[in-house]
């Protein structure tokens, strides 16, 4: 039973400790140690280099397999580089370089349309990310958005997202975004503590973040997302509670809460990657976010995403939910049915390939049935529920046929509930989700498929 008069932080720790998380971690890690583990999220699928001829053939063969597609545009420009960032970025580029990249981006879109045999790309969502897309000038923003809409078929009810950093968001740029059909603004606050912003090498203050949000609201943006990050070195539970309290006061339509990921290539990777984290604290940070945001009226839709259901207008047509995605720009990652491909990560290589009239693809993977099942399970787990009928209709066999043993173990540990129609994560399972990934093993999938002679 929960003790009375606990602070929110004490309550979060109490919940995690009473879930016997330390014991669960030992059980999960001991249960199965093998090179066949899927490390999530997301499933790490090996990609291989592809020739231009092979990549074009594979895309062309799948040209008729989608009626609509999510569009992602990568704008890799920033006025500085965050200490935790490992994305493809260009810091303080010249206008000439930006224009050169934008021209390459336009040419890539036209090359892809020609390859697919389409005069227009039918879209169900558009997401412009980076980098810092609002680093562009008003003219450049208007230019690239105008080109995107010229080359796509965009229904009135689709979500069109533009990422922003507080220090680059001005009234003039906000007006340009609104005038050009952007209906969702995603602002990277990260935290509400100035000392942590400085530590991350962010060049804006908390006050600037708040004023940027209020300015966007005043100019007419109703649908605004705020991104927050936790698990930072030196970030206390009190810091995280303060960030949650402050973001709730602003009432954005959605909130993304990301756990710090130290990717190779970031400044922090070599400094902190060997530092041991406290699993109890990390899980308590997650529990605190779930508890405080749910009490404030937000609904958790996935591992990272919380929305205000009465105010968020695109619950069924978000970019994150699309199966087919075309990503344009350096390092863009696309999927058409069973084909995943990645553009060149180097901006210079990307521009060079497109200038030669080539699709700028670096690596590809054609998904086999093992991959498809693993991705299906990952996507379901990230949204806390797997529909058994949908799964069996898609693959021709039940989820229990493949993962009967680990599912039974998960249910025994009270991490899932298994009904006749679905498998659902419990509150315990949601908090424990990062560790829970290691329960989904390729070995079970592969052995079942071998036994049934399915390929």
C-alpha cells in the first residue's frame, strides 16, 4: 500500500522500489544472454551497401505498393552543436551552402518521383526536422515549403510538423510557417534549468524557451509540442520534477520525454558512455513523468509521447505512425513496404550524388520475415498493445506460436496482461519498458520459422 504524505519524487521512488525493479533487472538479464538478442529501441537491423542500379531497381519494384506516404525532410543546419547530438548537422553554414543543399533536396525529390513514376507524391503526413529547421531564413523556409507542396498531394486534415529551437524562432518565421500550411510546431526546450542548458551547450535560456512558446501561441499556433530530456549527467530528480511542473503550466498539446541516448559521434559519447547509470533512478524518472503528466490530463500514447486528447487534432494520422515513409536529405531513412534504405550521411557526399543525377542512397535492407516480426513486435510494444488477430492475419500464425515461453515469463513477472484478443503492457511493464526490450529475441522467431520451413 502506498504510504501517505509522500512527495511526487518519493512516490515515484516508492513505486519503482515496490515493483522490485532491481530483482526484475537481474531476472530479465539472466533469462537470456545471447548474440541473438534484439537490442531495442529500435531493432538494430544490419544494412549493406547498395549500388545505384540495385537501389533504383528495388525502389521501382515497390512503386505501386503504397497509396500514400509520410514525408520527412532533413534540414541539418544549426547555430551550434548540442553536446549529446550525433545527428548529421552543419554548424553556422553560409547562405550559399544552405541554398546549395536546398537545391540538392529539391532535385532528390524530383529524382525519386521520376523513379516511382509519379507526378505527385500522395502524403498522409509531413515532418520537417533537423538540425534546426528554423535556422533557415524566412525566404528559405517559404521556398522549401512551397516546393514540397508543389510536389505532393496534401489533404487538409494531415499533420505538417516543423521543428524549432527557441533562439531561432521569430514572429516573422512563425507567420511564414502558418501561411504555408504548417499546423504543428515542435520546440526543443530540453529542460527548464539554465545550468543544464549551458552544460548541454544550448544557446538559449529557459526564459527564451517560454517566450518562444508564448509567441507561437499568440501568432496563431494551436498545436505545439515541447521536447524534454531526462537522464542527463548532473540532472537530479528535483530538476526533472521542476521541468515537468513547468511544462504542465504551459499546456502544450503534446509532450515528448526522451531518455538521454549517447550516440557515437556526440561530444558526450567518449566522456560518459562508460559511466554506470542507476537503473532505479532512471526508472523513477520515467515513473515521475508518467504520474505527473497523467494527473495533468495527458495520455501516454507511446514510450515517449504524451498528448492532451481533447486538443491534439491528429491522433490517427501522425508521421510517427506511418508504415511507408520517404525521407529526403542527408542521412534520411526511408521505408517502402519491406525495403529500408538510408541516404548518405555526409552532406558533401549527398550533394555530390544528387548533382550527378543519382539517388543518394548509401545502404539498404530488404526485410525478411524475421525482421518484419521483430519490427511488428517493437512497434506494438512501443504503443503498449499488440492485437493478436492483426498479427496472425499478417503472418499466418499466432504470436504465442513464436514467443510462448518469453510471453509466459513476462506475464509471470506482471509486466504484461495476456487476453484472448491482445497482449498489453501493465503499468509495471511501461515503466520497465527499456529493460523489457531484451525479452524479444530473434532466436525464438528464427527457430519457429525454421521448424515450419517458412522463409
